[in-house]
C-alpha cells in the first residue's frame, strides 16, 4: 500500500473514490460528517489553496483518504475548518491508524517532523495508546442521546427541574394564547430559504454583533446551503423550525446518516423573553418525534458539552487529537518545548 498526494482543488476528480470508501463503511463509521458531499463544500468555501488530498491504495482498492495542509514549519495537520465537527480522515475499520499516519507523514513534501490528526471521535477511531512516536491529546467532551425505548421513559428520566420548567413555559404560552409548532423541512429546494432564515436569527443576536453569524451571502451561508442541498438530495439533511404563533424563534440545521442525526447548528431569537427557552422547547418536541419515528439510534451534538447537555443525557465521550512524530526524539523535544512555554495555569492543550 502506498499514499498518493493530489492538490485538494482536484477533489471533484477523486470524489467518487471518497464516496465509495465512505459508502463501504459500516455504521457508525459512515457518518455524514465525513461524506463527500459534506466535505467538498468545505474546501470550496474555506480552503486556503495549500491543502492536499491523500489517498492510500492497495492495488485498485482505496483503503484510506484524508485532507491535510501545512500548519507550521515542519508540521502538517488535517484540514479542519470550524464548520467540520470531525477531522477529515477516512479509513477502513480495522486498519492501524498509527501505521497509516506514519506512512502519510513519510509521503508528505518537505520532510515534515509531525503530522497531527485533529478532532477524532473514539466511536469511529479507537484512541491509540501513546508510544515513542505517538501522542494523543484530549480535545472536548461531547454528548449524545440514545434514541432507544419510548420517549416517555426517556423524558421521565430527565431531571424534575427541566421537565417542570418546560411544562411551566408551555402553560404560560397557552394562557397567553401563543400556539407553538415545529416544522421540519427535508426537501433540497427548501435549504436556501432555511439558511437565509437561520442567518437572520443569528444575525439578530450576539454573533451578528461580533460579525461571526451565518448569512446567506457569506462563506458560511454558501457552505451550509451547498452542503444541505447536496445531502437533502439523498435524504440526509433536515431543518427544524420552531414558532411562537407566526414568529420564528428557533432553528436546528441537521445532517443524518443510517443510524444518527447530528445537530450542526442551533440558533434562536434573542428577543424572546429570557424566561422562555424556545430552543429547549423545540428540542423536547424534536426528541419526541425522533423517539417515535424510530429511524435513528442516536442524536449527536458534536459540540463542547454545556450544562444544558447534561440535563438531556448522561452519555458523554471525549474526542481527541493525535500527534505522529517522525522520530521519538522529535516527540521528546516537542514535549520539552511545550513544558517550557506552558503557563502556570494552563487552560487548553495544544498540538
């Protein structure tokens, strides 16, 4: 087996290889977050131009593929725009990830000393043990809801504060004559308007003030529209809208695979009174629908665990990064330099 490198701008030429490798993966490895039609728009909108597409072939069979780019002198890293919850590394199950990464490190131009694989999910890639040339680092804890059994059993297992608070909110809205409703769109033709509506919600809040909100006309908006349209065309995307009367108050942008639905983005109308939680009200109805629908095994969030996540689930796992060094001495030197530069009270880990 040997790695072949191509300019990532040629991804369209090799998208069929990526798609075949992805389609051959068993659940849960075949996440839509690693599908070709999720990945291609990331390159279109957020690529810098120096990314490479790496392809590992065994005869005519593709065993692994990845998108990587140089991060600093002597180091390469998987392509990781903020809109990608997972590192863009795809491999057949059962292969030794460390051996694959060492092989790719040796094939990359410029004789790099380090290859970093970022934002790996232990559900998809078992976390490797540290070794002479291998080092793994915690990234974030992320949460999921298993959609097993009945919604009533799940909901009754939630905390009394959560259930009571949402019950009071619904009673208040009913007293005030405000009808709530949830609308789910799955049609490709609905995705452009969905992204525009989502952008208006984000732009009206703090993200709009900071200039980080999605909008139909910026790179984020173009990415989400292209990606959602492509996935919706094969039944793998959905948009949840939640209304108070005729007022749109919350939205989820989601992607789906054979056994999971992933909430990629959530926004709500920050003008809603603070004692109402449109996102949580929407989440309750969405969970009920997902439990009753029986299509999915899991609801995934793939963001850093927040306090509200812990009210919805006890299932948390740690995502991780992995550094692969050319020689053991490079790892020792990296650790030594990192220790010297580490602040007295570190708050993050670095690659």
